[in-house]
C-alpha cells in the first residue's frame, strides 16, 4: 500500500507498508504516522487510522450519502468524515460539520482545505488553512509490485 500526500509545493511521500491478511499491523500504522509527522510542515494536520476505528455516529447534516449505497461505502464515508474531523481538530477548536460538494469531495469551512482517502482497511485525511495552502490532497493506493517487507521513501 502506498500513501501519497501532496500540498501546493508538491511534497510527496510514498511509504511502503507490510500487509498481513488484508490488515495493516498497528506498528506499521504508527510508523507511517510518525514519518508523516516528521516530514509534513506543522501547518498541515493529518489523521491515519483503520476504517473500523472511525465509526462514531456522524451528525445527520453530514450523512449525505445515498441510502442505496453499500454497507462498505457507508462505512468508508463515515470513517472519512470522522477522520477528517480528527485532522481538523488540531487547526480549529469550534465544532465542525463536514458537508459534501456536488462532486462528492468534503466541504469544509471556508478557511480550510483538506482531503479524504480510503482503501480498505485504512482511512487517511489531511487538512490545512487556506491562507497557507490553495489545496491539499492525500491518496492511498495498493501497489502489489513492491516487496511487502520493505518500508521506503
């Protein structure tokens, strides 16, 4: 699995993670979090967790996913909103409602930019203040060609 983070100055990380029976070991999750904290500027906040750990109920104003969506998609949506809320918590103290743009992207308060990515079993989010960044993005993709026992940048 590769996690790529980028912001306006095109900073990119691509850590490898060891997969064990379709689950990422807790120690690897901590390692990736520590590496991101060391590499990202302090004006960027991120959150990385398992989808299963981010299932707290969301505000009804945020529950903007189709009732016909699959259970897996609903779990990913809820995890994304809760993870982004955790990311934003370091930047903004007030309660936060995360809306949804017509293209499905998260709708944050006007002074913030951010992104959500999920690929079972992981959810990752990133955010920052608009005064510092015009856009922020994060992506998680499986990459089966990489050797599974290696962590590299």
